[in-house]
C-alpha cells in the first residue's frame, strides 16, 4: 500500500517538474527573442532619428542611414542582415553585432521589414526574432520620424 501511494506521489511530482522545466525553457526563449528585437530597435531608432537620408534600397543592406552633424562631419550607417544576425557598420568600419535570431527575407514566414513613407517622412521597421520554437517568436514595429530633411531611397 505504501508503495502504491509513493508511486502516485512520484508520478504527479514528475509531471509537475516536467511542466515547470518546459515552461521555463519557453519563457527563456521568448525573453531572448524580446531582448534581441529591443536591442536592434534601440540602435535603429537612435540612428534613424539623426538621419537626413534614409535608404532602404541599397543592395545587400537592410537599412542605410546618412547624416551630417553640427560640425559638418558626415556619417553613414549600414544595417545588414546576414542569416539571422543583424550587424551595424558605421562609416564602412567593422561590423558590430546588434542582434541575433532576427528573421530575414530568406525565411518564408513573415521576415523583418523596413519601409519608407515619403509623404509622412516616416521609417517603419518591423523586427521579428525567433530563436528555435516558432511559437515563441517576438515581433515589434517601430515607427520613426527622422529629421524633417530626410528623404527615402
């Protein structure tokens, strides 16, 4: 009788542990996806608000932004999506990894997108991240209004 009670308790406990572990893994993956999208969105928003020229049609580049500072120094930033990695390169320098697990055009289901609206002077960037499980995908859309002199490319 004691063995029967003990085995019942162990079965219920084991099931509870398995559910807890699975939920923790899913939450961790969702959190990683969230942080990747937020980091990419932060960098793009920061640069885009300074931009005087927005180019979404530069070959091999997800987004190109150009501006001149108060001293007349020109800057150009390329955001490049290679595989699932988003990198940022300032003035043609070394590319810095901004985010991983970003869904690219090569992915058939809902890739990350970048659009420019000349009339509204608005850059819209939709970033999607997925580490492993498509159910834990995270998506965020950023609507950015660069300097009034910005133009789309």
